């Protein structure tokens, strides 16, 4: 047997007080003279025996009262009830899901800390402990009670969830002979399967902290809808999920840029379902490309903010190369809009190959023969070919990697869209039936083989098509864009078609966000200079990433820890390359956890797993560990103490 508070045993010195009172009498002896003492000797013997017995019983009662009172304060423990061999490991799940409210005004993590504090405080003074959490390093030594309590005070919520197998690996590094308590909400999406190794020498005591009726609304994903070319309003489609078992009504969404509210909406979501919300806004209100969606959702609020980085308007670099004697003026009119394009027009003998390297879209206008020097740029640029009347077939076949034939339509033939559902036409037409009725053209070339037909004539012959070269496209018309061959440049369809071809070069759509759980993020950029330092900034936080830059793609390696959700700027030297938003993984937002019945089933199946049903703080020490014997012996000592003080009163009164 040992004691939780052995220093209280100094109180046993109080036993000397009743002994001293019994041994020494401070009363004065008074002599009384009697005329006859013939019966005094017999009376003395009779009353003296009774008085001695009474004094001894009173003394014994007082001594036992003091003894058991001191024992109650010292809290004795039966040593054969001690579970730990080396010590007791308390593992506290401090993932973000433990921020949910389990009782009024108390989150799961705080309840776990309160239980742990009470458990450690009731342990013997010489007990050994260790406290681990999801972000704790592996521990190789034990702590005293005071050290364990100090460590509890430093526990905070962590962004790093751990699976059960990872937890067991961390725990087994400490000892193979210990008592192991795991306090968690047992969230299925993060903890995974709960299995104990058959080779284990210690028990896993599971303590479920959260209730089974938890609701959480979160943003699963968000993306920009492809708008019509002439639309001024932008739209973000937001997918919301309800991961709980409660229907939720009137959930408020706010789209915020800086401190300005730019859009809002409200939605009802049934339990275990999802809903799509469209937020419309004016691009002009977006400050520095930074946006966030805020939800009004309680009690789980760690995922109520969803960061996004609105991609800045792409200024496409257009290089228009034409023959010496002629160029299509309608092309210059289309791309002369400086809001969207940086347009450069040069003659075929004045090509600046440096500009071609950074161009997004190259137009070859009126080339009888396509120079072989341009072949090297097919892996970096999108091209549009506008043929002249006469062409040199071999050069076209080489550049297109397709068979090219000369044709000569006698009259202009009506044109139509082959497939309105082709992704190329998204945002061009606002109906499912495109009518380009008066559009006509004659052809003078025909490209055969694997060709994506965009616009064809009434005889299903390609007029505007494309061939794919790796990740880039080569578009081509089947005739010159002159009035002799077509009226397309005067038709309302010409502008959106030209816009779509040039913007297809920006096919790497800049995502609204990236996940911190990813290993890499991929950024499309042509403005990277490897001789300059690459930095990523978020306010005062600076991150120097590992990266690779290949063919216009900047691949950044995300560090395994240390980054927080928010907006970041990618700087190459002093030049801003991109802004990006990072969000925590939505894995923890799935609040479904193992129920008490499921954990009880695991308890029944495995000899190494015990489920402790803790509904009140006191139950932890009553049901498990070394606290059970301490509680029982404390009660016994207290009852015996009261019994002997009552016995003393009875002896004095009736003896």
C-alpha cells in the first residue's frame, strides 16, 4: 500500500496528545476522612476496574479517530491495484475537431484537459506520467506529476490530425509496459481504423470526449463559373456540405474582399447532404485579388473561413506575324483592346524570336510557306493560321503534322457550329442552339486526319478547326479572311471566336485556392527568372520554397508544417508572379465519429482495448487506473474516523 499524499502522515504525531492526557492527570488529590472504612476497599476495587476500562476505551477511540482521519487525508492506495508498470501515458487528441462544443460553454479539448488534470492530480506523489498530443515530438522519458500538469497547461489546438496507427507508433516509442489513455472525439475521417497489435503488452483505454450529435457546415470547394464573354458580373459556385446529423436552416454566407462585403447569400442544408450556392459580384470590388467566404456556423467554427485568390485579368500577349504585302486588318481590330491584350504586329522578315518565347498566342497571317524556325515554338505557344490563296503544302503539312490538300469551292457555303457543347464554346453562346445563319465561306485548303472541327460548312467540311500538339493548340481557317472568301470578319461571331482562340492559351486556369495538405502547388507563369530569388510572403511570414520551373510551370513544394491558411504572394526578386490562397484540408470538417456502441464493440473484440465511458469527471478515477482504490480507501478511512469519534462520545456518556 502507498499514499497519494504521504506528507499527511506527519499528522500521526497527534496520537501523542491523547496518550499524554491519559498518562498524566492534572487533578489535585483530596483526602476525605470517613468514620468507618470497613467497605471502602471493596468499593474501590469495583469502581476502579470500571474507570480503567472506560479510560482505555475512550483512549482507544481517540487514537483510532485521529489515525483514520490522518489516513483519509493521506489517501492510501492498494499497490496491487496500480496499473502502470513504467508509467502512465495520456494522449490527448488536440485536432481542430476537438474545438466543437460538448457541453454548454466547454469545447472538447478543454474537457479532455480537465479530465486529465483531475486524473493526474489524484495519482500518488511518486507516479510517473507522460502527456502527448498530435504535434508533440516523440517522448523518450517520463515526467513527474508536476511536470505532467505543467505540460497539460501548454496544450493547444493543432492543425495536424493523426491517424490511430501514427498515434500508436508515437506511443510505443516511449515504453512497452505502461498504462495508455487516449482521449479523443474519435473522428472517423482522421483517426481511421482502430486496431491494437496482438504483440502489445499494454492496454489501450479509450475515452470518448464528444457527443454523437454534432453538426458542421463547411465549404467543400469553390470555383469561378465560365462567364459569357460580355458579362460584367462574375460568379463563384460554392459547394457547401453538412457533415452532421442535424438539418440546418438559414446558413449565412458572406463573400468578403479586404473589409468589404461584396456578396451574400443564405441556404438550407439537410443533414448529411450538400448544396450549391452561387455568389455574384463585380470584379472591380476585389482588392489585390484577395477574397474569403465566411460562414455563420456554430458550435464548430474552425472551418468557417475559406480563403480564395481571385485570378487577375490575364493580359494575353498576341504576336501577329503577316506576309510582306498584306495583313488582315480585322485581326488587328479584335486584339487592339488593351484591357485584355498586348498586341504586336510584325512582318515575316522581322520576327522577334525573343517575343515569341513569352507570347501567349501567335497568328501566322498570309504565309505561303511556314518557316521551319517556328516549329520549335509549338511546344510553348498556341497558333492560328490564316492561309493565303496559294500555299506551299509541305511546309503546312510539316507544321500541322497532318495531311493538307488544296481545294477550291466555287461559291461561299453556309457555315454552322459542329458541336455547341464543345468546351471551346463555353461562354460564347448563352443558348444551347447557336444560330450563325448568314455566315458563309469558300475554302482553299482542307486538313485531314485527327482534327477537332469547330466550325464546318453545310457539307460537313471543316472551316475552323484545331490540332493538338502536346499541351498546345494550332487553330486554322480553311481560307483567307478576305471578302473574296468569307463574310466571317463582318459577322457577330468573329469577335468571340477570336477571343476564345487567344484565351485558350491560358488553359492553366489559376485555381481559387490550394490545400495545405498537398505536397506541391503548380503555378502557370512565363515571367520567372531563375537568376532571382524566389520568395513566398504572407504578411510578416516569409517562406523560401523548394521549386522546379519547367515549360512555363512553377512547381512549389509545400513544407509539411508551419504554414497557416491565408493569402500568399509569390515574388521572383521584387516582381510579383502570382497571388495564391491556401486552405486547411477539409478532412477534419467531416464530423462523423465512432459512436459509443462502435467503440464498445471494439472493446469486446480486442483484449487490448478498454472503453471508459466518462460522462462525469469523477468517473475517470472511479472506473479506471489507480484512482479506484484511492477513492474506496478514502471513504473507508473517513467512515471509520466518524465511527470512532461517535464511539468516544458514547463511552463517555454511558460508561
